[in-house]
């Protein structure tokens, strides 16, 4: 059978029709509505949601009262913003004015006193029960009296504190009416409390912090502890980040937080 020969003028006509249909299809696919779908992260295979450091380990955002990062912040003002709920529990300066801040190291320059104190106020009350957790990352600390964060009732009947150096020999954990100590002091790393447990660099210290319930709550300070109207036992080094939770975190969650904060 001989091949069918079409007139040469036929090909340009078909080519024109094919090109026209392709142009129409392309314009529809890449129109604005379709572009939004194709550019959506949900439609991108393999896309991974970024989990903020303060929610590491599966912590719910509703359980994080305050999360603050001095290290890496765009400015001192930005470092005082509550990362989990900006505008609520943002940090405020103490009466003497701002402490020192720099982008590489975070907050420092804490000063004890009433009218002359320098530190940061979270605005979050000491709960007067072992129902909260708190964690902080710091460097260049560990001298006697070094308190990273904390609050006491005016009668000292209940305290929530992290002390890198409660004395020259031990670190101290408070979440009740007395401390639980563990040697040695800690110059750099993370400290945390979760209920009656204390943690050093993400590892449970295997101590039991005594409880307590009495007294009038004070707000938690960063850079020392709050008692009355005073910042006491100021921290001597740098504080990079702090987070406070309204629940007792699990060991695995504290470990995940430590890892995430170490990477800040």
C-alpha cells in the first residue's frame, strides 16, 4: 500500500491549531489561582514544618507562657518580645533601666537592689505549686549566688529559682519552700526545673525539690530572683534564652529543649 501524501499546506494549519491549544493550556495552568495552589507549602512534597525551639519535644503552644531569646535577636527591644504570644508577658526593664544586651551573647549586666536594680521582669507569677517548668541557657556563670531566674514570696516560703551557683560548690534548684542542690556549679549550659525535678544540660539530676504552697506570689525575674521589690543574687554571666511553662514537662521534652537551645 502506498503512503498517503498530504498537501504541504496542511502541516502549517495543524501546527497552528496545536500551538494555540498549548498556549491556552499553559495560560490556564499558570494563572493566579493555580499559581497559589502550586506555590503553597501544603502542596510541596517533602515540605517540613519548622518547630520553634521553645516547643521542642511536642510541647503545646498553650503550655508555654513565655519564651525569650536574647542571643540572635534583632535588637534589645526585640529580645524582650514573648516569642510564643507577642504582647503578652513581654519582658520589661527593672527600675534602674535596661540591663546590657548584645546579639552574640544575649543579656548581661544584672544589678541587685530595689530602686537601682537592673534585670528583666517576665510578668509571670510564681505559681506557689509544683505545676510549672522553666529552662534557661547561659554562659560565663557558676559563681556563688549566681541566679539565672527566679521569684520568691515575700516571706521566702515558696521559691521558683534556677541557681547556677547556689554556693561555690553546688547548683541549686527551687520549686517550693526549700532548695535541692547538686554539685558542681554550672558555668555554661542549660538548667531546668519541671515539677519536683531538676535538670542539668537536659539530664535529670535525680533530686527531689521540696514543695510548698504558702505566700503571696511574685513575678519571675531574669538575671536574679525577685523578692519584695528587689532583684537579689544577680547573675554574673550571659543569659541566651529562657522559657517558662504552665505544666510539668517530661524528661524527653526537657532533653529536646536543651538540644534546641544549644543550637541557638
